[in-house]
C-alpha cells in the first residue's frame, strides 16, 4: 500500500467510511487527496458506489455541526456528482434546467446555489450554445429571422473542454483545407486501384471515396459484414494518397482491432501497401503528417480521444471516420461520428458490400430492426446456448472457451473473447475471469492478482497502448510487459492499469474484433438493442450467445433501442 493510499485510508477511518475505498479514492483525488478529503468529506462522492446519504453521514462525523446542508462544499459536490453520473451514461453536458431539477431532487432547496457553487470552485463549467435558428423567413417579403436564444449547459471541466476542443479542431480542418484531387481524377484512381488489385467496389463505396478526397471531414457509414468492402476501400484510399503524394495513416481504436483490420487487408491484397495501427500507437507519433487519416470503428471513440486525434492532424489533413451507426456509442462521453454527420458541416457516404450478408451479419441486422431471428448457420457461425441460471451460464462459457469452440471450429482461446453484459454477479466479467484463469493459466496471482501468461485488459493510457487494449502479461516485477495483438510488446508504467482480460464488458470490448466471441447475458440484467448488436459485430467468424435471460434478451432487443445522449459537438460545428 502506497503512502498516499495509507493517508487516505486514515482519513476515511476517522469519518467512519470503509478503508477499502482508499485505493480508488486516492486515484480519483490524486496527490494531496488525503488533505483535500479531510477538508471536504463530500469528495467521497467522487466514487460512484458512495451515496449522498453516506457522504452526509461521513461529513457530520468529520465536521460536526459545521456540516450544514447548505455548505457550499456540499452543494458543489452534489452538482459534480450529478454531472459525473451523466458522464458515465455518455452525456458530455447537462442542460441547465435539467441539472437544476436533478439537484433539487437530492434535497437542495435552491438548486441555483448548488450550480453556482460548483462553478465557483471549478467543479463544473458553463457552456453556451445557440438554439437552432428559424430558417422559415423570406427576405423578399421583408422577413427578418429571429435571433435565437442561447442555451446554457453544465459539464465536468475535462469533459466539456474536451468536446469544445474537438469542435474547434474539426473546424480548423474544415476551414483551411483543399481537395486532395478533383472528382474525376479521384474516381479514375479508385477504378485503377480496383483493377490493379483484382477486385471491384460497389458504386456507393466509389462515390464515398471520391467524397472523402474532396471534403476535409467525412463520415463513411458501413454495416455488419462489410469488413471486406472496408478493406477494399482502404486500398483505394491508399492509391489516392500515393498518387497525390499526401500519405495515409489508418488507425483502429485498439491494437486488437488494428490486427483484425490488417488481416482483412491481407485477405484482399497479398502484400497490402497500407497497414493499420492502434490509435494510441498513432498518437504516440504525433504530429500526424499524413494528408489522409482514417479512423476505423469510430463509434467506439469518445470526444476526448477524438480531440487528441484531430489535434494531432495537420491543417491540410483529410479526416475519414468509418462507423457503423447501429453500434452502441462509446464507453466514454460523446457520440462523435453521429454528431459530426448530424451537424451537416461534414459530408457522409456509405461503404456497402454487394451480395447477401453472412449469418452473423444477418442476425445483427435483425437485431438492429428489433428482432432476434433464427438464422441458418451451416458452418456453425452462430450458436445459441440457453442457460437456466447465472451459474449455469458461467459453466457454459468456460466450456465453450476451453473445449467446444477449439474442438468444433479450431479456434483456440487466444483468439476468442468472452464479452459479459455486466461486471459483477456469478456470470459477470469478474467471476468469469476467475473461472477462465483457473482453467487456462492457474496461479497464485502474485502480481496484483495476475500471473505471467494471464490475458489482461489495459485500463489506462501509456506509450503505444490505451484503454481497451487486450494482450498477455509477459513480464512482471521490475518491469511490467504486455504483448498486444499483432505481437508488439509495450512496457506498462503502472501495473494497476492491468486487469484480467479473459472476459470483458461490452463497453471494454467496443472497438475490438475477434475471430470468435462468446456473449453472456445473465438473468435480471437489462438488455438493449445496441448492446446485443455490438456483441454480435465483435465476432469475425463465430459467435456463441449464452442466454440465461428467460426471454429477456428478445424483449430487450425489441423494447430498448438506443438512448439519446446530450452533447454539444453538432452545435459547435454548426455555429462555426
């Protein structure tokens, strides 16, 4: 236990809070956290598991009569607490009236005081955007447009500033950029690349690639089963970049996703002239000098990460966001690709593969329409495994990972990912990781619960790696070394950034793709359409769905469509 954690633990003990919270709270508060916590016990609300009532109890014990309901420290902490809960749901901002309502529901008689307190101590920032203007007027008839009112939003400082930075940097690209080629030359280059490679691209794909050549920022939508067409499109974009001598950089959110994309490219071209890298690997090379930058699986990238990428691009860069709009939005705040397209300041196109979809894509398309249809899978592309309980579901998962899938399909556990719909519970990621480790790499967990040879998930940034990367722990002790997908090894500065990766949640899996996937849906866990769709589209060759929901999976797909997120990016871009 570090000195900082020990100090925080001592403060928690004095205020009657469990010392077990010390490690997470110390990480949330940073250096000097113990001093800050002693002066402001409501900082306990930085942890999502702490309730307002618990924080008030600890404050009364620590501060005595000084712990008043109208204490500015309390009011600020409550406001920031609401903003953090919203950010965990993916919102970048909360509209002022809604924030005041929610804070009022926490028992604050004058919510405006709480909002002011949060801004005063910099726990929150205020951001303004103009309402959409009324374009329904006629100058010829003497009409004058009404000046729109401004709307006030509140955000956590890091979240709000990241989205504003992203908008500003996108506008930089949009306003100072020239076409890479003219439309006719771009179309001819696409055709020549296809002829040389011995493949064809669909007409919508061809048109989309020309658009990306002309426009500084483009969103290219695709669907399940379009991996081959995406690879062909990237080869054509490489030809455009080569002929115009601007260079191209292709990135995927994680090393694992980059490895799968490179496999797709190799399936189209024997020696692909372009290679995808992980987004952390690309950002480590900043500034990015390529004149054409392509981000695959961009639905999984939040506003902060996207801001890093766009900021690293040069003024004359053309940015292409490849995205499947049916997927769940990013695990972090924002909905970048959706907002960029909705702003109408960027252009959108479609990368569409001709022909009938394969079984996994057919099932995913059915889910996108609110159904879970029975799909023919002659090569065992889809296996649905019913389970009567969470415990049985967990047993089935281990059986599939270690026996059934390797034996029936020849896919070893290294290329299979278990994706759980929740973190805790008998069939949650935590319990499944323990069960998988026992079968695949038993050991004492000598290094923070891990052993060399364990599959791991990275939960923090570092040189060449980032949250969502999975790999294998190769060295532990003096150095912590992880081998990522594709064979690249990285040294992880903080071993606490590693956690077991045999099983991951849907949020952690978003942005990755694996040869085989085992999706787990235990009983009494809310299921949504984007969640199931995202699980299905993580699989390249096979998906097993372990279903212990007793009909809840189909009901969730039918009834729980995607929830709307509150963001400002589209407004920032429109206001220019």
